[in-house]
C-alpha cells in the first residue's frame, strides 16, 4: 500500500514492553511514554502481523523498552514468523543475549540490532546507568556464534559520549560487524529533556566519507551509507538534521497498548485496535476485518513529520 505522499508501507515496528533493565538518558521510548503496561500477547501481535502482510509489510522489528525481558519472546517471534512475514528482527541492549541468543535463533529471529553507546566501562555506565559493558560485548559475540546475519550495532552520538565514536567504529571492524548505525539524538521521549546534549554529526560523517570506498543513499529514511575499506557499512541516521528523513519512512508502529501509531513523533495519528484484539465474542474473520479497516485508516492519515513541523512554524510566524 502507498500513502498519499507516495510512501510504501513495508515495515511494522512492535513495542513489546516499556520495561527496561537500562536507563539510557536519551531513550526515545518509541514515542509512547514510560507507563508500565503488560503488553500484547503473542496471539494479538500475530493477528496484527498477519493483516500487515496483506498491506505489503515485509518485515517486523521487535523493540521496547527491552524486548528480551519478555519471557514469551521466543513465542512472539515464532508466532509472527508463522504469519508469512519475510523477516523478523529485534533491537536490544544485548545484556541478556548471552543466555538466550540460541533460543531466539531457533524461534526464527533473523537478525539483531544491538545498542552499544560506549566502549569505556565508566562511560558505558554513565550513559546506560548499568555496569554491563562486558555482558553486552559477550552478547554480541554470542549472536555471531549462532549465525545471525547481518549483525548491526546502534550508537547514539551525544555530547556525553562523542569521544567513543571512533572506538565503536574500530570495535565494529575488529569484530567483523556487518553494519554500524550512527544515530543522531532527537527530541522524543527522554530526548526532549536531554536534547541539550545533541551533537551534530556533520564532522564525523565528513571524516567517514573521506575514508569510504563506496557511498550510497538508502531508500529507508534516505539514510547515507558508507562502506569502509574493511567492509564495514556505516549508516548515518539523522531524524532531526535530515530534512527528507520522513519522506523515506516506510513503517507503521504497533504500540504496547494496542494502537497503530503512524509516526514516532506524533500522538494524533493513531488508531486504537484493542477492541479487535480483545473482542472474543467476535469471530476470527470479523476481528481480522476490523484490523484491515484500521490499517486502511492508518495508511490514509500517515504524513511526514517534517511537513507537520513546517506547517506549525508557518502558523506561528
């Protein structure tokens, strides 16, 4: 399906929980807030995923909070896989991966993004609130041992950890990581109150571009990608500084409390689907039909956040 701005719907991002065992000072909380909610069941997530595939969704990304804190995570993964979704991936802080990586692989998880915001123990603890660097590094190596491909690392650049960027790049090369995402701090969730720590990525990106043997622009969010001589791919994610970032958005979100959220930044473009997920008095096909209608509405109301911001500025001028 294509929205009215010509953007296809290809990706469903599912928040499994708001609970997290880290306390990163810039967490965007998937734009949902921090209230503790039990979350949707594997069956409910599976119903939404099934309908999503009918509208062109090819991949599902599991996120949080911290998704590995869900004890039924393997069941969630296998249920989504059974709906015909081409790829199931997950974003995690990596702390629990040493114990569960194999189980997740067996359940059908295809790939993993692991957050790594510092490689100095003191700095890691300052950013995340947890002295967990060693376990995260072990988790990264464990997913490699279980054959996950590609493995991607996420690093959020801020004034508090900018001196870790080159260490992260070197670590990625030395450990044969497939991709490193350098992510700009943006004003969502805790990022609103900590945005004074925003650091421009311009100088870092220019330095990477000089080292690169190849560069391209990814269609998703129009993200610049650079290939280093080592083979490491570095992707620059600038949701705040890239004016055409939203024009390349291909995702819709399923919130922890059962809403289709069409934009990370906005709460006024959501469709509540909990009735379809909990109305056991309805036949399965009736519930699926309600979800289909919800997706149709969600696609019709999707719009780029950058356009929304420009409209606000013009109204205030």
